[in-house]
């Protein structure tokens, strides 16, 4: 029996889908950690990116932050946080938030910065306040690029959330680490396949969302 067949038998076994350590529960944990980290990172990065793009100030800061964060090895960061915070979900969660910030920050900044400067000037000329210009004119036009940043960050997080099992009994990565430890390669392959399937499904959904955002982002009447 080859490894692919063994992995299929492991995935198709009803016993693997039930219980606390079952695939269904691990899948929910994986998605929950991914989107929780994405939400926290978005609350930090998107407002900063929008403000920098709107004011056209701090572009060098965006480059420095994103370049520096992308250069940090996630496993090394996770190990550092694990030594600091101990066993649990806190260490991988912080590492995932840091991983997601660059894509979200660049998406928000680039989306607003790419808008012609004449558009916000025209909005201000008819009496709009800066906050109104950003939220009602620039944000809708920048939405496709912002969604693109969310798309990139989500796919990075889905793949990297497997490392949460390094310090916590959480997510689909548990099957990969457990299979490696026990030399159960069918379990390892099954866990990897599940992560890939989740990533592909989210990619299709988010690509559709980005396509929809492009269609609904109508040019401002001020342009």
C-alpha cells in the first residue's frame, strides 16, 4: 500500500473526524486562529496604511516596516515568543499577527496612494472634511487593492498557522507534528493535504471577492 492510499484511508476514516482531536475540530481551530490573527493585524495595519496613503506622508516608513517584518523568520520568531510566553497559543498568535501586517499595510497604503491626487482635492473643494474624503471617496476606490492585501495575508496565515502546533495543541498542524514524531507519514500527508485544501478554497473565495470589489468600485463622480 503506497503512502497516498494510506493518507486517503486516514482522511476517509470516520473515526478521524470526531472528538476533540478529530479533523472537524482541528479544522475549526485552524480557521479560527487564522482569522483571529488576520483581524488583529487588520485593526493595526489597515488604518495606518489608509492614513499614510491619504496624507502622502510616511511612505519610507511603510517600506521599512514591511521590509523588516518580511525579513523576520516566522519559526525563529515563534521560538522566541515561545521561550518568552511558554507553551500555549499566545506565542504563535503573536507571530501570525506580525506575519500578516506587511501585506495588509501595503494593500491599504497602495490602494489609496494609487488614486489620483486630483480626486481628494476635488472632494475637499466641495467642502468634504479629510475624514469624509478618506472614507467616502478614497476607501471605495482603494477597496480592490485592500482586498488583495487581505487575500495575500490570509493565504500566508493559513499556511503558517500549521506552526501553531509547535507550542500549542491547536490546528491542522498537529497532524503534521504528531505524524513526524511517530513516523506516521500517512497522517503527516493527510494533514498537509487538509491545509492545502483550506488554502485553495480560501484563495478561490477571496479571488472572487477581489473581482467583485473591482466591479463595484465605481469611479468617483469627482474624477
